[in-house]
């Protein structure tokens, strides 16, 4: 028995033995750490991906997102990992999300942070229109996105009479922008003055507004009125909407070849009519 104990003591005290044991322990720790990391890296993880190709300026719906399993090591750090953080967001401008692609942070934005979020609201079949306004014509900056307005027109007819009437009614304001194109109400800390009301209208109304805006020779002034309100008409002749439309169309012409372009050009058809009178 004593001989066995003596042999063990000699074995333990041997420097080579201690070195070998130390090396084996280190190798064991390294192997355990390596295999643990490998297992962790290849461990499957659920990741949301696009179920269809998603075009720019598109709201992400539930049916556009599916979940797949991927090795953890293949999952980038700059993606959204939960469908709840994706559905309801919008694809950014110039950002097409291919089918099967993960949702990266920089390709999804909130609706109100889209560079031209107002135009997302323009209905199919309508044309966006930027209607010029001032702080005064918006009643001290009191017209907000979502408000309904009517557009009134004041003009001088060929006899020199001032007439006023409602040209277009029940238009929904999509955005109020300042002269640099920034949304007036998007930053409560910034004081911005309104320069344009953005809304969508049918092409017929779009052309009508364009024509009216070019009729400076008739002293045409267009101004917004809250829907249901009444424009001041004291000392002026009040006329019907149809009368104003006929007046505009009778005193403007479409330049040949411009009918199908994005911004038609009109010119007064009787510029000298009042001078001759």
C-alpha cells in the first residue's frame, strides 16, 4: 500500500506529468468552448421575411410577412426580428423588398416619416395638387391635414363686374407645407408658415384649377374656405359653380399637343377683350 502511495506522489510531483495534465485540461476547455459556440451559431432561430415582393411606399400587411428558421450566425444584427415591429410600417422611398428578404431597419419607416407621405394619401385616379396659400388665407394657419375645404374663386368678368363663387367643394387636405416643402405641423417646436395645401383631385378639376391659376388678366383669385362655410360676397356678384367653370373654359384654350402631358399649359383666349371694350 505504501508503495502505491509513494508511486502516486512521485507521479504527481513529476513536472512532465503536471504539464501534460495542464495541457489536457486546457484542450478540454477549448474544445468545450468551441463546440458550445458552434452549437449556438447553428442553433435555428425564427426570422420574419417578405412573403411577396414589396414595392416602395407600401404599407406592410400581415399577409406580406412569413417566418422562417435560419442559423443564428446567418442573421444580421440590423434586421427586425419580430413581425409585430414590421406590420404597419411602410417600405421606404426607392426601397424594393424582394420576396424572401429579411426586413432591414433602414428600409422600413413610419408612414408620417416618408419623405412625401402626403402623396401616399392621394386616391387612385386622382392627381396631387399643391394649392398656394398664405398665413392669411389659411385663417392664421388654422387649416390642418384631414380638414375638408371648398375652393372659392373671385374674378372680373368682361364687363368689369367682380364675381365670386364656389368653384370646387369638399376637398380633403392631405398636407400643409411651407415654402421649402416641409410639413408645417410635423414639428411642434418649429414655426413654419403655410405655402401650399396638398390634396388630390380628379383630372377634370386639376385642369380647371390650373386654367384658373393662369387667368391673371381677369384678376382671378382662388382661396380656400372651410367646408360648409360661406365666403364673403358683400359688394360682389355671387355666381354658381357651373357659371365659373364655363367662364374659365370660355376664356382659356389648351395648346395643341399638351393635353396628355403632366402639367397642361393654357393661355387666355381673349386677352384683349376688355381693352377693346
